[in-house]
C-alpha cells in the first residue's frame, strides 16, 4: 500500500504538470489596441464644430462564430431581423476585409480578431437592448457604446470642407505608424482632420491577451489605457461662417434664377493683419456626418460626380479660376513700374487694336481721359491692354524668350501668385501666372496632342463656332505655340487668358493691399488645447515678406477700390451702404471663357481706413461680378459690420 501510494504520487507530480504545460504551451499572447478618444475641432470662441458622441453598437463574440456550424450566419440573420436591418450587410461586417467574399471597405471587418466583432453602429438603443433579453437564442451578442464623430452645427454651420472627415486607414498607414495607427483607428481624410490628424488622434491603448490555438481569448496579461487626443481651436467665427455659407448658396440660387449655370461657389474671410481664416465656405457642400457609420461606394461616387458638382472639391483652395478684373490690383502696380505716371490721365477708348486683333472694353464703352483711380473705378480694360502691350514691345516682342524684366510677371509672383499659400488645409492648388517660360514648358508638354487635334479636329464639339475656334487654336499651338504673343500679354493684364487663382490666393493679395504690401500665410488653426482648455501649443502667424509697391501707388489703388463701391461697378450692390461710417474697398470681376457664362468675382477689404477683414466671393459661371458676387459679399459684410 505504501509503495502504491508513492508510485501514484510520483505519477501525479510527473504527468499532471506536463499536461498543464502542454496546454499553456499551446497558448500564445496577442496585443489588442484600443483607439483613443479623438480631440475636438473648436470655433474661435470654443464652440464645438466637430466633437464626439456615443453611438450604440451591437457586437458578437468571435468564438461564437467559430463554434457555429454555419459560421454564425444564422445568428447574424436573427440579429438583423431584431434590428430591422439588412442581414446581408450585417453578415458582411463579420468577413475580414480583402477576403474572397468580403464586401468592400467600410462594409467589411477590419478590426482585431481577438475582440468582439461590431455588427451595426448607430442602432436604436431600445431595439439593441432587447437583443440581450434573448441570451439562449442569441449567444455571444453584446451591446455597448463607442464614440463617433458628431457635428453640432451651431447656427447651422456645416464647414464640411474646412473640418474634413474621417476614414479607415490604408495598410501602408498601419504598417508605417509604429503601432500608433491600427485597422480600427479612423484617420483624417480631408480638411483640418487630415492636417492635424496626429494631434487629434491621441495614443491608442494596448491590452496583451492570451489566446488558444483557435484564436479565442483565454485571459489578459497586461493593459495600458489610451491617451485622448488634443483639441484644435480655430479662427473660425461661427456667425461669419454661417453668413458665408448662406451667402454662397443664395448667390447660386439668384444666378440660376437669372439663367446662369452657377456651377460652384466659394467665399473666404481673412484677417489681413495675420492671415487668420475667419470663414471659408465652398458650394456645393456635403454632410460630414455621412462618414460616421461608414459610407457606401454609391454615396462616395456621388460626391465625386461632375454632374452633381463634385461636392468633395473645396473651391476655396483646391480649384483655380481666372480672376478677371479683380487681378487689376496686381497689374496696376506693375504698369507703374514700367513707367506709367501715378498722377497722369490716360485714355479709356471703347477698343484698341493690338497685333492685328481688336480688344474691347466691357460693352465697348468709352470713358475718355481718366486718372488711375478712375480707371480702377470703372474697370477700364483698354488702358491695361495698352500698358501691357507697351511692356511687351519694349522687351523685344516675340524675340524675347525670358521672363526677365517683365514687371507684370514679377509683381504677380511678388504677391505670391503661382504657388500655394501654405494654408493648413490639404489639396491646395498652386494657381498659375502665365509667362514666356511657362508657355514654352506647356507647349512642349502638349505639342503632340495639339498637332493631333490640328489634323483630326474636334468632331465631338457640336457648336460650330466653338469647334472652329478650338481647331484654329490647335493649329497655332502645333506650329508655334511656344511664342508669347501680344494677346497673351494683354489678356493676362486683366486676369484673363491663362491666369488662374484660388479664392484664397486672391484674398491674400487683397490683404497685402490693405496692409501696405505685407503678406501673411493664411491659417485656420489658432492653437492646440487639452480637454480642459489649457494651452498646449499656439499656431503663430507666419509672415511671407512684403510686396514692393510704392506708397503713392498703394494710395492710388486704394482710392480707386473705394470708388468701385460708391460710383463704380459695385455701386448697385452697395446702394444704401453707410460708406462714410464703414467704408469698403473692393473690385468686381467677370471672367469670360468661350462657350461659358462669366465667372463672377468680388474681392474687398474693410473698413477701408483701418482694415480688419478681407472678403472674397466667387461664383463659377454666375454672371457679372456686380450682379452676383458683390451682393453675396455684402451679406457677409453686414454681419462683420454688426460685430464691429
């Protein structure tokens, strides 16, 4: 008996730990990450513009799916019926993204296999909790809350293009993040969400768990809590932003009532003394909340559809347009640098003949001899044509191949045109300052296509006049399209031809005029704060230098811009405005493109005697600047004046 007891105990000591060790050896550890609470985007006064809100989520434990004979398909179908949702869509949520039967992102599963699989977000809490009352029928089903992006829309403000939206990360972003981005993390995909993504995202939490050979979690080894992201406070003024969004939408409606297509619109409000962006509105817009629970492929395609206006495109920074006569604040200082007398009087005929072509004023109206402020006031094109042509000839005409000495090109570049402003918004277009060197580069890049078109024509263009114009242009471009002709120079002087700017770039130009030539980099963010409002980092204004313009030229320019609203091309839009109490300086523009309605512009700053704001409005194919853009800008100025 004693010997038997000893042998039994020896077997217990030797064999039982071996079995336990074998079980332990079969287990492995895995790291599970938890995304941090994302920081908020705030208006200048701290009002939340993008924050977080709890959303009810229904989940299923992965081991239940693994242990089900049908992979859990029947269970998911029952859950779908209980929630009143599509069973096919909920089943897709359980399939790993990239798998053979998985639906496209974001309708598939991209999370960790060691934690509950989310089946549905944003569901009715009552219907979700009712599922928990049927544990025998619905094993492994859980209900919880997760934070999702919420947009309070104070005063109806959308600011979708400025704020941006969140999306799932790419595999490259996950692999290159050193663990800071996981498949569950949502990263900024546009606007401030993209630019300040690292600040807003915070640091994920980490939990190390034991898993068995099936991948089922059997225990927890360690845990580190996530660190919330910081808040970004902007310079956006809620009331002014609301006014800008309402103004551009109203301008589009008014233009369409008058028969213009009005395909898109934009408005921007800057502080000229710092470059702070007080408001930025782009139309058409979209609801950023549509990204919260996952957007379908059909919805995403609609946001990019040209027929629907491509709502995702930010017209403030990402698309360029010819600025038309608003560009004359650039060309007038350039003309003075070529020898034009700031105190002289110059002819404003109805038309001028240059290089065998006739160039006309708007409506072929003649104004006689005018001072420079009066030329700005009535927006006399023919004066600018003559000045630009004189400069072209003095530099050697067609024989000159370099941009050296061309004051019209130099001053435009001095204002920062032709390159991105550096604003803290993604996707900024650089714009274009056409010149001899630019045209040669463009010709070399497009010559093959031009020659093909010169031979084949444009059979797809139905309008005969438009087709013949394009064919003639193709023939000229094929043969000697590199030449900087008189027509190129004179068209550029009034912001037509190949000149292209964004509304934000034009606002920076007018801010420089208002601030004695000083240039500031525009910026939306003001500072970074913690959740309690304590300052973590300030976004300091960035000076970009100074435009070389003589003080007497600035005085002439400002006098003309003030006259535009009182007696000039914007007088009708500003009839009844208190000019003596709150004087404004502005300029209209109507950019003409063959076969299209004019793109409507109005650029301004005020009060003229001590500028506090710059306001620019653009309506693509919206008609004349004084009819469409200027009245919309006045609506914004009404709000700004009331706040002074």
